[in-house]
């Protein structure tokens, strides 16, 4: 007669995703995995726990909700609740799909006596609740106008038209950019 000797579960090894911090879009899902160590453990049961946004199935499928937020997910041994995987941290974002640049004026004047001598740029994100909305600005001719990090455009000594490029980095969709032209007048 053979005797079955139980093999004690010693640990859980996180396998997918390989990094424990992940960025994902709202309304999406990902399959998480852990490996039981040793591989021949008698009780390989896993209980998935979640703190934060979204939901986790007991098969390890994480589904984000329709709002941005953070989820902390951990696999716990059913045989020994003190044995846990490293936590998965998932940053759920609303991806930026596009944007427009709005300007208080596209004509600015070199002298303070004429109005306006500055223009204010603002970003209109799409969708409106997109997580990424911080733009960086560059201008093709700093003799005509300059633009600062806040999107304030000031006329300089030269007259003419300058093109301002706004770029926004989105973790899901990459770098998006738009341009606007500003005229410097006398």
C-alpha cells in the first residue's frame, strides 16, 4: 500500500505580467498568473485579493472599471494564508485619444500699448476625462514669439507667424501632438 505524503506549499511566484506595476486602460482586462512552489505542492489553491478599482476573478482575470484609479492585487495560498505573492499594482487610466489647442487669441502685438500682447493656450482633451493632459510646448521661431511651460505666448521683436507644437505623452497611445499658428503684429 502506498502512502501519500503531502508536499507543503512554500511560495507563490509572480509570472504575468513580469513587472509588478502595470498601466492599463479603463474597461479592459488582463490575465494574471502565479506559479506554486514547489510545483508538486499538494494544495495549489489560490485566492486572489483586490483593494482598489475594478474586479478580480478567482482565475486571476483582472477587469478594470470605467473610471481611473489604482488596484492592488495579490495571490494568497488557500492552504496557508501567510504565503502571498508580490502585489500587482495596476494604474488604470482613461487614455487620451486626441486633443485640440485653444488660444485666447492667435494675434499678439509686440507692444504693451496694443492688446493683446500675450496669448494663453489651453488643452481640450478627448475624451474630456482623459488622464494625460499635461502638454509640452515648442515654437519654431523664437524671434516672433516665445511660449512657456504653462502655455503663455509672448510676442518678441520680429513680425510674422510662428507655429507652436503641443505634445502630450499618453502611456497607452504614445505621443500625440497638435499645432497652432500665432501671428505677431505691430
